[in-house]
């Protein structure tokens, strides 16, 4: 018997955009706002004898779905989710039972089928789970952030189609997954050693004054590709130039951020979180940007501890192989 607490969110990567697949990977999600978004059009033609708009002149020329989702970053079970966000991912054996997964921005947006299980209350206070399935889901933008709690990941989902006829996929969750959180975090800048298939990234200089960070990627996707012959469905969104941005909240205890802002100096950023023990080393999540430029600000005094909120833009420095990496160390053998 199900209860109103048995909501679920599952997904699987699609081989062909918009062709539904059985969702096989369950997410421990914080919130979701996946919705149906039809374009309703009411005919305006005048007709003698009518006093209000007519029901048989209301049509749906185009439709889509989507909305926001938010999860907490875990050490297992998210390989395909990272691949969906970034578009490209690999998993490589590092040592016995330890795998490194490396994700990079692909030219094409990753496509997935998402299904949410919505508990419908019954007369006896039990619940029936109604599946709502979204095909052709792409992440038009996503954000990772971390303060003095957990690492959060949010995405804006654009979906081609929505249906309620697809059978419910019972969620199956990874076992032994750990949360990435503040106690296992460190940020670095300075000379960057980029990640490889088997080696983590590193920065030469610890950023010990940072209290909160965020990184956002906007794929500048063209999401309104409605073409004749598609029966009102959109064609796959096309990614434009990715926009990488973020923010660092820092205490003013050194001049690193002040001087970098004034001189518009290149900085690297390596965000590293560790969690549980592996057979060798620790579970790890990294966000790596070879080149950021600070957009502000100078420290401002108030008679209290001086803090700075530094927005930044991620750029291609024409040297690093990628403008952004997401890297994980995990016991998951495959994405």
C-alpha cells in the first residue's frame, strides 16, 4: 500500500530525442515543478447568434512541458544525471573498486525521459501513484551551489511531450550513497592541473576565505523550434554559446579577490568535496573552471566583519581543453 509520501522522480537517457524510454534511475529530489504547457488558441471569427466564444473553436496548435527540479548531490547513482546536464561523460577504472567519471559540455543537449509518480489520495487515506511522463527532456540551464550545508543541484527542464498513459516505473535507488556537504569541502585557485580520465584536478592556492559558492551554466538553447509536420510537438532545442557564471561569498581577510577584480585578472576555480571512503581514497565531487573573471565587488565597510559578494563569469582561456569539468570519484562501475 502506498502513502502520500511515496512521490518519486525517475529518468533515463534517450537514444532519440522525444522517443520515450523506460525510466530506470531514481533521484532523491528536493523539489520538482514539471508541468504541461500547452498553447491554447481561441478562434475569433464572428458568428451571428453567438454571445460568447465557442468551445468548438478552441484548439491547441503547439505544446510542451518542463519546469525546475532540484536534488542534493550524492556520491553514487548520479552519473547519468551529470551526463544529461553536461552532454558528455566517461567512466574509467582508477584502482580496484574506484572509478572516475568525467563530464564535459557537449555541442548537443542531452535528452532524457523523466517520470514523476504523483500520490493520489484514496478514501481510506492510502494513495495510488499516478505516473506523469515527460519525453524529450533537455536541461536548458543548471546550477550547482554550496554553502554551509549540502551541495544542491538544480536544472531547468524543457520537455517535448507529456503523457499519463505510460506505465509507472517503480523507483530503485542506489545503496550506500553519501551526501557531499560543507565539512568535506575546499576551494582552490592559482595554477591549475586539469583533470584527466584517472586524475583529479588541483589548484595551487587554497581559497580559505570563501563561505558560499555557486556555478550556473546557461546553454542559450533555442527552445521554440516548432515546424510543420510535427503535429504540434517541438523539434529538439539547439544549444547556443554556453554562458558560465557564478558567485563567491568571501570574508575580506586577504586582497586576492579585491585585486583580481580591480585588474580583471584570470583566476582558476576548483571546488572539491569529499565524502565516504573508497577502497583507495575518498568519494569526490569536483567542479573545475580554468578561467573566471570577477565582476565585483570592492569591500564595503559597516563597522562589522567586512564581506564581499563576488559575481564571476567563466571564460575560454584558449589553453585548457575544456571551459568546465564536473568530476566524480565513486564506487559506481558505470555511469
